[in-house]
């Protein structure tokens, strides 16, 4: 599996507090190893573009799309990002 990031994801990630960046990196490594790991609580969003979300903490999520063997990370942040995934 190849993982790519979008510019909005990169901006969102840089804006996270340091402790959340560390935790997000840990969760993203877990996602790379096992995208179906229960702690990620991956679920499909109600969006016609086939966007998914995964959990970092109770309040923080990241969104992504699958394109074949590639995953495109779209956004990362609080639940507010789910309004514009």
C-alpha cells in the first residue's frame, strides 16, 4: 500500500499541537500496517466521493480515499474537518 498526502492534510498536520502530531504519526503507522485495526474505528463517510474517516483520539480524525493500492490522506483534525473532508 502506498500512502500519499494532500496539501490540506499537510497544512492540517503542521497545525496540530506537538503531542497530537506524535500520536497521529503512531496511528498512521498503525493504519499502514493494519488499516482495519479496531482502535482506528475506520468507517465510510456519507459522501459521494467515497471518503473514509479514521480515529486518532476521541476528538481527532483523519479522512482518506482509497484508489487501488494507494491511500490518499485528505484532512486531519477535530470533528470539524468532517464537514469538509
